[in-house]
């Protein structure tokens, strides 16, 4: 069992955690979620004993072995396999002692213990974990210094999983993983027999692995049973109850204040009034149940271009004399939504760079529409933002000659309105920097968006906002992501990049998941899909997306019109029954004219409500069928 009580942490004068409290059941598998900056990593460091809280305590079994990945990736000349094996400290210690021990009795104890912990099978177990995380047999023997930071963090994750701690702490473990490794990790954690506390924004992982959700908000914690979908439902119900309780409290407060105001000065009612004053003082205000409104994604729609946007004809691409992909035959149309699948290192980014004109084909041909513009997002753009400049300064430099209003409008599409546009980038969260990078690459309303792992810095709600923005975007999309939820909701076409080729995957994302996990034989998995059926499916998906975009526009426009017309009806009612408070445009109208105007306005309101109801029902039905 893991309990923490009243955890309070202040960093640089800012309260990060404010009395966070929870009791996690024995063997619980808990997903920790919350907006970026909510304090998730801070709380995990407190639990791991790496950070001392200003107040509060953590209680857990004294002999429980806890596992937590260090911030620095392992390095040196040791191989990944040796690094992972070294994580089993007891095994390494026993093997070292066995080399020098001379006492027969002690030698017997050592070998008995080695047998008990199954030391003989350790290399095979370590290799299996490394293979799952993307290291083939050759890579497992290379020195750690030959790998990038992301791959070395994979080794750190492998070492942690191999050590089999009784309490496993994972802080966004899929950030350095591709889709294939993410699928393997999820499968591994599903069968892991221990307490798990994982910070993740992967909706599928949170649904398939955990049995509790720990939600951090405003420095406090709330524990919900079930996975992420169950949490969303419970949170919605909780917020509705909170909103109802708040309305009742406001009404009660107004009633008490009215009584005090009316009778407080009367001698015969002074005691009753005083008791109301005390009741008001004791009444703790209930917070409004509103979400953070800062999440915004809106891609500007490009001008129409005739298909195809791009065609590849037996093209090959690579670096220098090294060919990475060859035999590329591909057509990209304006309504295509394509996900590139395959392990990191197989060439997904190379293909993306070819399509973005950052690389030229080594052989074959690439043909593009003359007016084609491309927006290409990578993590490097997020990391290379000037921390001493503001979003407004970044965008002004890029949009040379544009009017200030146009620059502000582009920033506003991604949540940087008002003062938010003039905050230093160094003070923005990772998710906010990702939004700024997206705003920068779409400033010219590109016909094609190429997004390479756009969700790494985004929390669950921000990812959902990005999904909606992509589905409303009218251009073509190439997507590289390990977020299955995003791929399922946005991609109509799957392209598998493997063994120097890029070919259409014949099945669904579920089929690909089964293929990766070894549940099905490759069969036609890497072959080309049946052209007619897949083309029809893509066309149908594009048409559904277009229709849903129109429905969402109708819903939004109807809601705005309903609000304005409702306010107009209320204003007319005031003019009819309280002429003194009438607005100037109504003050000169007769009662007959006001009644006629009210009837006309009510008819418009009824029509707007009908449009809203019809579009909402259709949208809900389409989502249910999709």
C-alpha cells in the first residue's frame, strides 16, 4: 500500500502541490494525469524520495523495492545488454562474489541463491526486453556511447523493467518510444505483477493498463477507479454535481444576505440576523467547475489544389551514398490522411523529409504541384525556439510584411491571444512551445501538414484538441505518432516503412497492433492493399470528415446565434415589462411593435435551436458509427 498525506511543495515561491493526499490500494495500477505543470513529476519525485516536500508525508512498506528512472541516460562503453543485466544488483553482486569466494559453504549459498533468482535465464530475459524496445541482437552489443539520448533512455527503461521492482514508477515512459515499442511496453505492463504508478498522456495505455486514475488539479489530487474513459465519465458527473451545488449555495447566500440587509438593524430580529452573518462566514465558497480554457488548435484552411499533390515514381532517398529507402511509388491527394508506421530508424523521418523537399531523390522522380506549400513539424523546432523571444516576436519575423492584426490572428488560432503572445518562450510549458511551433509552420495555410511526433509535449486534453483540429483541417496530413488514439481518429491510410521500403498496409490499426505483438503472421501485412477497396475507403473517410466539419460549423454557428437571440428576447421582455430599463433601440417602440418583434425573434431562436439539435444529433450519430 502507498499512502501520501498533505503533500505540499513550493518551488521558487510558487505552490506546485497544495495538500495532495491519496491512499493507493495494494497492487494498484495507477495512471497519474493532469495538465502540463500540474505537479505530476514533482509528486512522483516526492514519492520516490528524490524531493523533500515542504509539508506532508509518504507512507509505504519499508522493505518495498522501488524503481524509478534516473534523469541522466546511461552512457559509457558498456553494451545495452550489460547495462540492463547490471540493473539486477543482487545478481551482479553474487556473480562477482562467486569469482573470488573460497569457502565451500559460502559458494554453495551463492549458487543456491543464483538458482533461486533464476540468474541463468537473466541474459535471455534482458535481451527479450531490449528487443521489445527496439534493440536487435547487433544493437544490444554496441557501446552505449554510440546511441542517441533517446535510445539510451530506452536502455534505462529496459534496465528498470528488468530489475522487477515491487513498486514501479514511470514518468511518461513512451516519450522516447515509437508506436511499436509503445505497444510492446503496454503489453508488458498489462502482465506486470506489482504496484505501478505511471504518468502518461497515452489514452490507450491509461485504458488498457491502469485500474485507477489519480487526477492532479490546482495542487490537489483526486483518485478515481477505472481507466481513463471511466475517469472522464466520473469527472463529468462530479463537475455537474459541483455546478449544481454551487448554484444552490449562491442562492442560499443571496437569501441570507438579503435577510441580514433587511432585518439586521431591527432590534427584534438582531439575534436572527447575527446568526445569519455567522452562517455566511462559515460558508466555504464552492469553486466553479470549469476547465482550463487555454487549449486551442486551429489550422488555417489552404487554397484548393487539383490532385495529386505529390507523386513518387520508383524514387530512392538517403544520405550521401547511403540509400535508406528505394522503390518508392506513392501518390498523395489533397484529402489524404496518411500515418507512417514502422520502428524508429527504419526511415519514416527520411520519407517525411523527402515529401517536405528537405531531401532530393537519389534516383527516380518526385513530382509536386507547382503551388504546393508544406508545413513540417518536428521536435527539433520546439527545442530550437529562442527562449529570450516572445511568441509575437517569433511570428513577426516569419510573417514579414504582414499586418500586426494578421500576426496576432495566427497566434490566436493556437491559444496565444492578448498578453499570452508577449510572454517569453523560456517561461512557456513544453505543450505551449509545441503549439507555438505548430502556429509557425502553418502561418502560410499549407496544403500539406507533415507532423512528426506532435504529441510528445501535449497532455491528454491538448491531444484531443489537436485531433479535432486535424479533422477540421481541409488539407492533406502525413502523421508520425505513437499515440494510437490520434492515429485511429485521424488517419485513413496506413503506410508501413520497413526493410528499405514504404508500402501501404492492408489492414486496420488494430491489425497492425496484432501484427506488432506477434498475434498474426505477417501475411499480406507489408504488401500493398487492394487498390479499389482502400481508395474507396479513403474517399469515404474524407467525405465523412468533410461532412463532420460542416456539422461542427453548424453547431458552433447555431450556438452563437442562439446566445445572441436569447439575449435579444430577454431585452425585449425587459422593454415590455420594465420600460425604464429598456435599451435605446427598444425604448421608442410601442407595445404592439415590441410584441411583433419578440415573436419574430422567438421564431428565429426556435429555428436556430432546431438547426443546432439536428446537427448535434447527426454529429453524435456519425461519431457513434465511426
